[in-house]
């Protein structure tokens, strides 16, 4: 049954909002044959994820999704069967009025943030009744069966395995980015917010006995990187060598290529909700730079995830892994925690794959949303 | 108008013209500095109960309620009888109507509470911001800490458990803050 969906995305922080909504929209179309309009209030954030897109187009079709500029002055439009308000982005008043006037009520979903905290499953799927009679449902992504699951395309693990099994494909992908790592080099990707802990991590990698090739896609960490390298600027793709560490900057890549980058690396440092989830599907050890919140609320979320993630690791490996995440997110000294993590490398690497497989047994978020709608009508 | 984050047990909001009593409200930070309030609501006309989530900044129509001072008279099973301190009228409430404050309601308490009325019907009771209760059981001080920063579990007469300072002993009277669900404030002078 083909339903119409309106997915609303307000771009607040870089590519996090659009990253999640664009991926969801594509999956609803490709795997569930739904008709999806994606309303984006700032198409400049969309274009890096979908370079074919026209930043000035009021409406355009991309990969089966109708991508619409969310105008400041809302123009009347028909209301979809399912309305997804991503991250409580506040629907236009005119659209709310149209929802009230709709003969058949639309399912209005507030797609919430990802968190591993216990309370999430208790709030997932609950309604929110408004004084005007409209009802909004809260939908929470998450890591257990009581939640909406994680965004995951049906074939993502199959595609990853095919990529991993053919070294030439990996090599060709990296060469396409101008990356030629030494055969014995550990490949690390780094996508992060500004972080005072970076210098100590780079020091540790530079002093390491195993060569490390660090790939840094364009982003907010660049300033800290330049400072450590002692240079004023770096052309994209340029390579700098410091001790055992090779540093190479990369252009911002589209979502499909970011997956390939994560799959190519031995360790991935990520930020933002979409990258965080993709790094888990990569089945590699990961490091998450969480979005900082008022009153340190992000620490509760970080520790809730860590508690879940490390529970099947040995105590020593769990401590090393947790220590590294804590150091990174507090901007602390990374040298000691990185070296400690390396001592448990085989165990942590094997665990990353196990975690990925375990999580892949859950229904994915897009599937859960479609089922939620079917049960609702 | 009230916002989602202002909801608390005892608040009554109007939804589709019906008055709904907030029986329980749990505030949680979700992501990127937004927050949600999970509530347990009871329809005051039909008695129907439901769980509802609000964003912290959702705007809701609240119902103006009458408030009177009342004290607990007695408890009989799940029924709690409160007395209006001005005209001595007795009012009954079920345990679930006062679920949020129940851990701190005990026989013999003398706190002057705020009884909340909707159309002359008592719908809920709020405790004072600070209440004083006696510790019924706690382990002895393990570390001899006197700073008040080291905490240990303790039990009140009605079985409610909470964390208290390490130096608190059995029989001590303590102050409890009811606004955050009941946290230890300090030792009380009785």
C-alpha cells in the first residue's frame, strides 16, 4: 500500500538533521514504495549529501524523493497520509491548519533523537494530545526492541561484505579520493567537532610503532588539525607526515561514499547521529563525539550507550574503550587512552562486528515507521 | 497557558474540552537541548487514564483550580482521607490520585498540604516543598564522613527509600525536597 509522506527537516546543526531525514526519505521510497516529500528549510546543507541537487530549486526529484524547499512563507499544500516532524522541528502553522481540516486524519509523528537511555522505550510510541484536537505520536530510535530501532537499509551489511571481500574495490575507492595508504598502515577516519584532545591523540599516533594514515573529511575539526600540524592551511587531499602518522584531508563526501570510507578504515571517529549509526553498521571500532548539551545532559546519553555497548567486553577492554570515549568527549588527554585501547585491539575489533550483527537483528527505523502507520490506520 | 515542562502532579489541563489531571510527570532531556515530559493523565469526567508525552515547549490550556489547605486525617487501605483545615470537611482520595506524593504520605503526618479542587471535587494533593520525616532504618556510618557529600540508603516509616548523608542515623529527622520527587536536603532540627 503506497502512502504519501511529508518529512519535515529544519537544518540546525550542520548535516545531522538532513543526514537522518534524507536517508529515511530514500529508504521509504526504495524499500517500502512510499511517496515521500522531504521539506528542507536550508538546501545548502542538502547539496553536499546529494551533489546533483539544485540549491535554488523549490521542488526537485532526487532518487525518487520529492525534495522541496520549506519556504519561510508557507504556501497551502495538500497534507500527506503520514507527517514526520524530525527532531521536533515545528510544522508550519498553515500546514497544521490543513491537517485539522483533512477529512481523514494524517498520522503525525515526531521523530525524536537517538538515545540509549532506559526511559526511551517507555516513551516510544506514546501520543501527545494537543488542545486543538490534533494528536502527535512520539517515535524514538533506539537500540532495543522497545524502541523504533536504527536507520538501516535492508542490504547495507551485504553491500559492506561485498566491499570488504574485494580488496580491489576498496583500493579503487581510496584511490578515487587520492588515498594511497602504506600496506601496513592502520587507516583511521576522523569526523569531529572542535576538540582540545586532538593534539594528544595525534602525538600518540605519530609516536606509535605502527604507521597510521588519518583521513579527515572537511569539517569543524580542521582548525585543531592545522594548529597541530603547524600550518595555516591545507589543500583538500594534501598529505602531511609527522613521525608514524600520515594526515590527509578529504572533501566532504556524499552519504554513500562516507559508508565506503567507514568500511575502508580500521577505526572511525564520528560525530552526529547519522554518522554514529553508520559507523556501527561498518562493524569497526568507533569513537563518537557527542553533541554537547546544557547541564551536561550529553554525558548521561554517552554513558547509557557505553553501558550497553561494552557489556560483553572483558572488563579491561571495556575500561579502555570507555576511557577513550570519556577522554575524547571531555577534550582530555588522548595519548594514554589510545595506547590502552590498542592493547585490546583484537577484542574490540571483534566486538564491533558482533555489536553490528546484534543490532541488525532489530527491525530498522524505516520499517518500524511503516508498520506503525499500518497499525495506526 | 502552561508549557509541557511546567506540568506537574496536580495540574489539570484541558484537552478536547475535557479536564485531565496530571497524576505523574517525568522530565527528561532528549537531544540537542530539547526536552520532553512524560505524563500520566486521568480524565476527570470519565476516569479514563492514559500516558502522554509532551515537548517541553508545547503549549497547553490549563484549568484554573481551587486550592485549600488540608491535612491528612487517616489512611484506610488505598483510601486517603484529608480534612479541610478551615471547615473540617473530609475528602477522600485514592492512592493513584496522589501517586506522585505517595512515597511521602504517612499516617500521623502533620504537614499542611494544598488540596486541589476541580468543580468542588478534590482531585489531588500537593505536599509542602520541604517536609520532615524520621529515618526508620539505615546502616551505620561506613566512613565517618561528616561532609554530607557521601550518601547511603535509608528507609522511612512507610517503607520509602531514599539516599541520605552518611552521618544520618536511625531515628534522625531529615528534611526532604518534594519538588524533585523527594531528595534529601539535610538533617532537621526537631
